[in-house]
C-alpha cells in the first residue's frame, strides 16, 4: 500500500468514525454503484474550481464535494433515469447559483432543508471538511507535487462518498443484515 492509499484509508476511517458517532451513517456503509460511478466525471469537472479555491478556502474546497455527494445521492433516489443522462452533474449544481453558493443551493434547492436541519447539515459538512483538511496537512505533502495532488483528489473522493452515505442514510437506506 503506497502513501496515498494509506492516507485515503486513514481518512475513510476517521470520517466514518466521526459520522458513526453523529448517527449519520450505519456501521456497514451503503453501496450505490450508480452514484459511485459518477465520481470520476464529477471529480474531473470539479478539480479546476476546487484547486483554485483551496489556497484561500480549503474547507470550502473540500466540503463542497461532500455536498455534491449528498446531492447526487438525492438525485439517484428521486429520478435516476432523468439525472443519469446529464453529462456534467457538477456543472448542473454549480451553475444554479455559482461556485460560492453551491453549499446553500444543495441544502435549500436539492436537499430541501430548512431551519435546524439546514444548520446541522452545514455544521456536519464543515466538521468533516475541517477533519479532512487537518489530516491532509499532517501528511506533509509538499505543495504543488504529484503526491499533494493525489492526496487532494483522494480527499475529495472520500468526501463525495461520505456525502453519498450520509444522504442515503437520511433517506432511509440502511445496510443491515436480516436474519431469515
């Protein structure tokens, strides 16, 4: 296992543990191949915006990807036959209000959150983005290197998948064993 894989596994374990403590996921994380398969295209589409924002706003750059994972999971639940044919789901989300307002658009326009649920989701994503940024910085990757870029992409990937997992959990999808 190389350095990036070790980092991504450590990040996965940290975020999963935190989300379990918060009651936002089950011990067995959900599997949703349709949403998981969107990662590559979304990650590639997001990279230019994310990198540009990372220096000044690292937690936003990271956290927005968790919101995107939540939104794609919601799209999957609502009408995947419609959404799976959209070539650039990231642009669909970003272009509603612009990159800076992507978080608010997802919470209000996609997840339909209001009041305490709106605020709690903002706090949850912020905490996950902060945890990710802290762990990423502790790795000591030299900025501008290939390893730094790979670690950033691995961070985005995990946040996307955690966003998917949280939203699927909230929608009532639980991966539990049934004893027959």
